[in-house]
């Protein structure tokens, strides 16, 4: 399993638009084959910064999503709202404490 963390910075006037896009697509993303978990975070001190956090079966599953019509559609609507270049990390989950 891998974890994908993406930092997204939006123009203030585009926050609601992004939230609408996310709400319209979140169940499709979460139910995409290979996606096991999806969360959205918003920075407490800077509301223009969001993070998506998702678990994927493998890098191949993530790549399949990134090359899908779903991703292409969501990304096309999202990328025009950015105030800064997005950043992304693919990491291994080493440990969880509950």
C-alpha cells in the first residue's frame, strides 16, 4: 500500500468552487479501483491551502487513476483554480498507532 499526499493552494475566490468539485467527485475517486481511503484537509491558518490524503493498493493503481477519464475531468476543472503550483508526495506507510 502507498499513501498519496497532495498540497493544493487556491485563489481565495476559488475555494468554494474547489469544494464543490471535490464534493461532486469524492465518492467516484474513493471508489476507483485500488483506492482504499480518501480525506481532505484544510489548513487552519491559511484557508487557501488544502491537502488530499489517500491510500492506494499500489503505485500501479494510483497511476491507473492518474491516467483515467475521471482524473482528467476532475483535474481540468481544478487546475484553473490554483494560486500556486500543486505539490505531491507518494509515501510508504510505515506505522500506525491508534
